[in-house]
C-alpha cells in the first residue's frame, strides 16, 4: 500500500513532508487538498514527494492518487506557536551561515534547552474491548453521524474503547481537567474498514462528554483499528500547546482464548471476555528494554584486531560478555564511512565498513550473539551523511543535481550541519 501513513498533528505554519510509502520510481503520484477549513488557501506541490503547510487551524484531508488507488491523510492543525519548542525534531543545534570572514558563529549548545512560556502537555492512549453491559459514554458525535449499521452477529453489542489521559506540563498552572483531547482514527484503517464492507469507523464512533474516551462498535473495526490522540493546553496568556501524539490499536486475532497479560512495553494483550481481539499501545518501547543489560562496544577500539578483523574479534569475546549477564550488545556504527575513527560519517548505508570486516563477518557476529542469548543493536545515523557520500559529491555546488534536494543548504552554498561537525551534511 502506498498510503502515506498516520495522521499529522501540526501548528499553523508548520511544514510537513508528504510521500507515498514504498514508492515505485516509474509510477505516477498526484497530491491534492481534498478538504480544508473554509478560510484556507494551503496547497500541495506537484511532485510525488512534496510538502504541506497548514495556514489556518482545523482539519485537512490530503488526497494521494497512487497506482493502488486513492488514499486520504488527515492533518489536524492547531493555532499554536510552539515558540521555543523543537517542532522539527532535529538532533542538536543546526549551524547556519558563517560570518563575513568565513568563521563559524559560536554555537549555543544550551539554546534548545531554553524556551519561553510553558512547554507541551502529555497524553497517554490505551485501548480495551467491552461486550454488553459496559457503560456507554454520554454521547457526543465524534467523526460522523448516524447509528452503527448493524449486524455482524456476535459483535453488535461490543465496542472498541480508546481512553486518553492528558497530563499538564510540569511548568503549567493547569490541571489535567483543563486540557482538551483530540482523537483521530487512522485513515488507513478507515480505508480498510470500507474495503471490507464495514461501517466507516468515523461515522460510527462516539466520544464521551469530557472528550477523554472514544468508542467504535466492533462491527466497524477492521483487522486493525488505530486511534491517535493529542492533548491541548491553553494556559492563560499563552498560545495553545499541543502534545506529541500517542496511539493505541485494537486488532482482530480470531480463535484466541481469553487471557490476561501485562500490557507494558507494547506487547499484544488479549482482552478479558474478548477472545477475538487484542489491544496494543503503539508507541511503547519493546518490553525487553525495561530490564535489559546493555553492553556498548566502540567497535574500532574494543580490540587490537588487524584492519578488517574487528567483527571477528568482537565475536570471540561474546562468551565472556555473556558471562557478565549481558543480554543486549550495542555497537557504534558498522556501516561504510569516510575513515574517521568514530564511524558516524556514513558513505554507504547498505554495506559494512571495510575496516571492520565484510557482511558475512558481521552476520557471523550476530549469530554468535544470538547463540548466547543476546540481541544486537548498532547506531544507525539517518539524519546526515559524510561529505564523501556519492549523493553529496554530486550535489555540492551543483543546483541541477538530482540529489540536491536531499540535503539542507545554507545561503552560502555550504550544507547545514549539526553543532560544529563540518564533515557531515544534514539530510533534508
């Protein structure tokens, strides 16, 4: 499926990138604004990968015409300034243009830790399934009108219930009861429900009077129903502040027996009295991280191995590491790089670094770790490349390069970088 993914929650004036999932380079894709608030003049570009910036608060529906059909994506825009908040999600502080003498301006590393006003609230979303006898919320129309169309036997009395618990920012004067919650049903699951001949979940849903709970009849639930939510704080004298989104899902697992399990860590949980469904918190880290014993290895200095033999040397010491009670091995970057000792300046994201060993050596290391009950992680740096990367070499000082728009560029023509890391270039 080429659907562009989960709904977006943005501030007015905040840019988001749009792209089909797993695009076919030879296919044609077309974006459009299918619906928007009455006063909006926001548009989308003509390219398959484009950008969208909401200009007024409200709900937008963006359409993507793709080879596998037409897809819709919900964007909820809030009148929030996000002043002092890193809405772009960048890591570190990006250096911009140098001064007239070609000298970098000092970097204020603490700048992103300071902000004026109150920071974002939080929200947690959980899901459950109830059958008959479960109290219904005081009805408030959520996404659409009408009663649930009924009749899939055994499901008519059941509901998927999504509950949001908002929490004020620690610096806020608001109580939890002062926060608003906005739910959005995942567009991909609306599409699936309609394709299965089910009721559109948005037409069937109900929300509680306090806005903390959303219910969808099980007859409208496809194989998976994901619901996303944000909390919104309106501190006196402040622009609205919107949380990072959280999400939960109800999934069909037909044939399972009723069971109760620990929901921590995003593990699927069979809901009591609901043998055909399970619930998942989508943004929780894996359960194993709660009590993992992690051993980090700086791969280029861990041993005195000859060049090209580092993976083998690490594998030889895995039994020793396992005897320490370690169950997770964390390696610094192992991908092709520009020769700097830390290995973070990547030139090839699809192969291992020659100075460490080849792919077969790495696979043997991983197999050895697995044989000793260890997971293997490694640092994957996806937000920048080395200046020696073939994309950057083609794009530097070449506005016509097909790779030009894959990088951030300063007005001086130099790439954007984090901190004072001059040998890497920020990807766009």
